[in-house]
C-alpha cells in the first residue's frame, strides 16, 4: 500500500511569541514493513533547524528554533510511504510469554530497538496493581506471545469505550483504566503497563492509521489523526509485533510507524517551549490518503 500523508499543526498566540523552540518528530522512521519514499517539512514563518538526538526510543528528531516575534506558527509535514506488512498469524512455534520474558532479561542488545528500555516503568507509564491484575487474565506465562498480545488488545477494544472527553494528554493510565474510557494513547498505555508488569518488553508507537469513510460517503480532508498502539518484543527471531488496542487489530498494512519509545513523552510529534504571554490555541489536521491505484 502506498500512502500520501499530510500533517499540519497551527499555533495561534494571543500575544506575539518572542521565542519558540520545538522538538519535531514528524518524519516516519525506517521500520520493518515500511519504506519512506519522500518527505518534506515546511514552517511558516521560517525558523532555523538544529539536529537533535532522540534521548530514548526510535525517532527522527529535528529541533526548530523561532527567534523572531510571531502571532502564528504553522508546521506542515508531508510524506509518501510504502507499507508492505503482512498480518501476523499465531502458530504453535511462537515463543511463550515466559520465553519472551526470559529472553528479554538475558538479552545483551542495548540498541534503541533492543528490549531493555521497554521492560520497566517509564515516566508516563507506571506499574499499577489493578491494571496488572486485569491484564494478567490474558497473559498466562505458557501462552504464545502473539496470541496473548492480540487477545489483550481485543479485550481492551471490547471493554473500554472511545471517549475523547474522558482524558487529557497527561492523564495517567490508572485514571483512564478506572473510567474504562479514553483515546488511543490511554488504551496503549494501559496495555503497556499490564505487559511490563508481567515482565514483558512493550513499546509505545506513534504513527498514522488509514481510515475509511462510511459507505457512500467521501473521505473528509483533514479528518484523520495521529494514532498510538503497542509493540511487543517476541525474541531475536520473531522481533517486534504490533497490536492496536483501540481497534483490536494487528499492526499491518493500514499502520504507518512514525516513532517508537517508552511512552508518549519520548515521541510526541511536537513539543517544546514558547516565551510569550496570553493564551495559545492549537489546531491539527491530518490526512492519510491511499494513492490512486494502490491496493
């Protein structure tokens, strides 16, 4: 599948901002099953860029500095991505969760894609006894790892309701779990918290999901959004597999990986500081468009 992705973020400031420094993580990374064909980033008004290294996780980080007063800031990211990622099929040869936990502890792979950084609590995803107990019902140690991962994702999709008003970007997993509601970020964090409590290396993914309009309706420009889901490391032979607890599906041909980290704080598409006074308003528009003739 070939996709054209357009991600526009506009900031409006009540009073001129004299200085802004933003970390941008908008360029999709190289990852199994996808290839970046083209990428372009534009900023209005102009600023200057400084390369930055991702402190953890896997992300293409670019630091934007604006040092002239401005009332608006528009950041537009466009990409063309090819995704060729099959749907995983659990089999009797898959490692069990006990195998995965043991291999992760014994692994000497300290690269950003190794399991070590994703085994333990992170700033935004602490361990929680209630979440751990609830998730443990799908995480029996002798269960095949891919089978257990998709079962837990589907249970979250079934028992939690999608409610954008229930949580904020900094809502902790325990609060979203108690409400049994939230958005994709909340469901991913709940699942990761439960898996890490079981000794499993689980990572947070930021990216895009192809969405289809209702039958008979045209796709609305700008109606898509960034998405979040989960990766589980299944050993050096199987690598990372992805599951989407918001939709109860595998990460496959409809998912585009933008960045991978321990939690949202590692890989937020845009974060940073602004010096000024007054209110700030942000609008985000995202399009994930299959290219004409793509299947």
